[in-house]
């Protein structure tokens, strides 16, 4: 039984969350603009989905820093943050 514990696959730390952000133009359609991962220590990786096909990747100290700079005070769009774990 002890051997099974040693050979089991490592598990991700609790607290890792994936998310997506959608942007809604006023007026206009809802557009999926990025996906991301927030790590248990607070760091955040953002994957911008444009320019297609690859987009770009950015690393942030925290999701709240990213939101403060890019989402919070945008007068032209409504942003919708959805965590994939509900």
C-alpha cells in the first residue's frame, strides 16, 4: 500500500483556477478575448486570443493587477469574467 502512494501521479496544488474573459461592445456581440490561469500563489498567466492564430502570453503578479489595468476602467466595453470551476 505504501508503494502505491509513492508512485501515484502528483496533484496540482489546490487553488489553481482557469478562467475566460469575454468582452461585449456597446452595442454589439460578445467576444471571447482571453483565457487564463490563476496559480495558488497568486500569479496569473493571460493568453490573449488575438491576433489569430496564436495570440500572445503575458505573466502578471496577480489577476487583480491585470483587471485593474485592462478591465476595470474600460469605458467602451463590458467585460465578463467566468471561472471554469463555477
